[in-house]
């Protein structure tokens, strides 16, 4: 059957959307294909329809169970034999899939990339007669991307093993991500590539500086009461508090995050598909695979991770083509939080630098001086005209010539060898009298005190806009010191001028006073502890916070433990972590660390540990008997540890642990220590 007839008879469409037909033709013809299409642009049809044109089974690698179940449900409603193998299947669902594979009736088989790690999956697919691999959300293969899934790296191996064509689809992929997709999925051989316009002209774009952010979200939702919407939040706790506040205000609202059990999450996904006017307050765990056409608005209560994340998340609104609205709030804490995520991540330094550049690009979108859609689409390589459908087109901001203050900031960075963060550079240009400035002689610099006409908060706003223009990037290897980019050099040399937005500099509401995590004196130690944590995390292949969280490292930096006992008393340092990591962190703090027996280590930080030490000292005194002339005798470390744990001890209890012969020499002394303790 021809593709056009299948499109009409099975899917009920009289014609293709712009760009779909040539992608369908390439995939149906068995050519390796990479298609980058906007969210809501009809990606799924571009592999579902070819699956019906081609013989055999098309296996679809998809990242979320919700996405798979939704697409399988839709295909079955259209009369297509489709199934999914997921951890959420009932026995009957799994049996039906296997039956369809066995009798050759199944046309599309969905599975998560994690299943590719399962023994026998590749053999099963070979026996099933797979003729095409389709990869949805292909950006997940890229560590440059925003949703990296390690198991996506197995897909290239599967393609080679099955020797079948592969079609990869994604809504967001910058140049680095595209290159990695080609390398990982297609062995570096460029596939037929289709880049469809990223513009979603029906979506109104808006950003706002945080100023009573809960009230801002509540007001935005109130103006759209009865409309389906999503509020993306940076933390699980915020999803719950915002959902509760919206419910109390009369909205139908619920929270959704990765910490919830699977069944409640599925219930919310079902409700969101079926109910009109439901608001879901969610982390980024929600949305991928939710194909609801009439989401009328998306709000971000916190700054997203990157432009890619932002674009994908707002793209869930208005998929029916009708008008939709967005609002993204941002504040100083958002930027600091995102910077910290990058600096303490597991990526190598060059990737962390690139990620700071990506965050700068998002900050540049937030602080844009003209049409947001132009800024957004230029990031993806397009060059559109002003859109007329964003807050900046509606109300253009006032700008001012900021060449002089920007040159002051760049000069301060240059004269301090690009070794400091924004806070210290601001202190220099403002002429602040701080110990740090005096100790380093920075009060003698030509730039010292040249920027007193701006307040500290105004300088913070200037630095923020400079970061948004990618003039500075934090250097992850130097604890956040600002490095100038090539874009800054013409301004520094007086060869170019620069304008900034006046509103955010004049109001300077963006950045409240920064509360430092530790005192300035303790900051270098905290940085060293974080560096050690990061190195251990990289070696273990896990996130840094699993080793110790920030609160624990702060306590280490402030109390500076010198022994394992002192380290064991730090909050968050349990027995297992003390044994695994205590020595490494203690070496950062105290330098050389004395060896400690494993039996003693288990008592670290406890009263029994002190008792053990006293027992050890008493044993040393009696090693050759009371007179010092007897044959040497001693108990093992494990025996002393057991004695140290005794409660209401008597001579018989001690003898049971160390034996009668040793008891004759040591029992009296040990009992005196135990009873004294």
C-alpha cells in the first residue's frame, strides 16, 4: 500500500504536514535518516507510517514508558498491530506482544533503551525479523545534550548486529549534539539529514525576573483558569507546594516528580490526558511522551537547564496549532544553582566550559534586548524576522550604552589574571575595603574604585548581562574564576561598543545579597573538598552528592576534623562512608593521617572508640606483666573492640572474649576502664 493511502486510511489525514513527506519517503526507502523536527511537528508519524509500508517489524527505541504506552494505544485505536515490552506491562500485555512476534503480525515493537542491556534481546530481535530501527528522542545519545541516557549508546551496536537501516528523530539538537548522534548511531557516516524549522509561531514567549515568584505563577494561572497547563519546577518540594497553593486557589492541580511511585505518576498522566483544565506542577520528569494537543500554557517557576530544555518544555504547549502562552521566571539563585550543577558534574573540564556557554545562551535569552524568538531560533541556526509574538516585541525594553562599565569589568578581570569570580571583581571596581583586596594589593590597581557610580546590585545585573552575551565564562577548574571569551576582546580594546538593558540594571531586583556557603577563610578548603568529591564521583561513575552532600562538606570545612573520630561526628558521615571516604577527605583537611585498624575504625566517633583506646593503653602497660618481666602477651584488635562494647561487664564476660590466660593478666585493668566509662 502506498504511503499516501496509508496516511489517509489508517491515520485519517488528507495530507502530510510540511516536511513530513520527504522524511517518510527516505525512511520507507530504507535510507539511514536523521530528522530534527520541532516538538508537535509530527515526528512519530515519520517512523510509524514507514513501518506499515515496509515488511517485517520496526523496533522503536523510546525513553519513557508513558510515551510508549500512549503511542501504542493510539496505533491500536487506528487498527495497527503495535506493542511494547516495558517494566509496566501486565502478563497479558507481554504475552500478546510475544504472540504477535511469533505469528508475524506485529508491525511496531516499542522498548526502552535499557532493555538492550538485557541478555537475549539482540537475539530476540534478530529472530523477530526486524527490518528498521527507529530512535525517538535521539538527543539522549549525546552527553552534550540535556537528557543523556547511557543505554542509548547500545543502539549503534544493535544497528550493526541487525544490519538494518536506522531512523533517528529529535526535536532539539545543536551542532555538537548532531555530531555526536551521527557518531554514536551511524558510526560517523552522515545519514540523510532533515532539519525542519524550529519555529512554533503560535507560542507566545515571555520571561520575567523573580519578584514574589509564587504570586507571579499564581497570577499567570489565574488569568488562564480552566485551561490545561504545566508549571515546571526546579525541585520536587516546589512541585508539591505550588500544586497545593493552586488547589487552594480553586484550580484543579496536582504535583508530579520522579520521587513518586509509578502508579500515582501513571494516574496523573492519565488525568492530564483526559481532564480539561488540569494543571500539573512538575519536574522535568513530566512531559516527554505526553502528546496532549490542547495544553494552553507552560510556565517555568525556575530557570531551566539550557535552551534545549527550555525549547522542548515550552514545545509541549499548543501542539494543536492554536495560541499558547509561556512564562519563564529567573533569579540569581537559579543561575548559581545551575552553575553549581555544572561545576560539580562528572563531565570533563572542556565539556563543563561548553555547558557554561549553554547556560550563558539561556541567560542571554532571558536578558535579550529584542525579539526573543529571534534569539531562540538563531541559537538553532535560523535567522528569522522579529516575531511580534513575545513580550519584547510587545514592549521593547529601554537600553543604554554600557561600553564603559563593561570595559571596567573586563579590565578588572584582566588585571587580576582572570583568577576571581564576579564578587571580587565587583569589589575592585567599587573600591571596597576588604581584607582580600588589601592582601592581594588589588587596591593599587588602576580599576580600583572606578565604578562607584553603580551600586553592588547594579553591578551584579551588569555582570549577569555580560554572561548572557557570553563575554565571561566561569572556569570550572579554577573554582568559578571568570575567564573572558573572544567576544569580549574587541570591547576591551575599544574596538566595539555595547548596549545593555536599562530596566534590570536600574531596578536591580534580580540579585539579592548573596549568602556565602562558608566564610571567606574557609572557602578554599570547601573548594578543595568539592574537588576531592568530584574526583571520587568521576572514578565511581556516579553523581557527586552520593558521596557527601554540600551540608556535610560545609561542616568539614568549618570544623576541620583532624582524626577519624572527629570526622565520624560530622553530620552525614556514617560508618560505611567513613570507611570508604573518610581518609581521603581527612587528608585534604589535615594532611597526613595515621593508620587505624579496621576494628577500631568501626568504633570511630563513638564512646566505645575512646574505651578501645584506653584498653589498648592498659594492655601496653601490662604487655610484660605488672613487673615488666613476664612473657609478652596481647589481645587482638577485634577482641579489644568486643570488650569495648561490653555493658555491665564482669570478669567472666571479659574471659569469654579474650580467654582465661589473657584474662588473668588484663581483666582487672579492663574492668576498671569499663566500669569507669
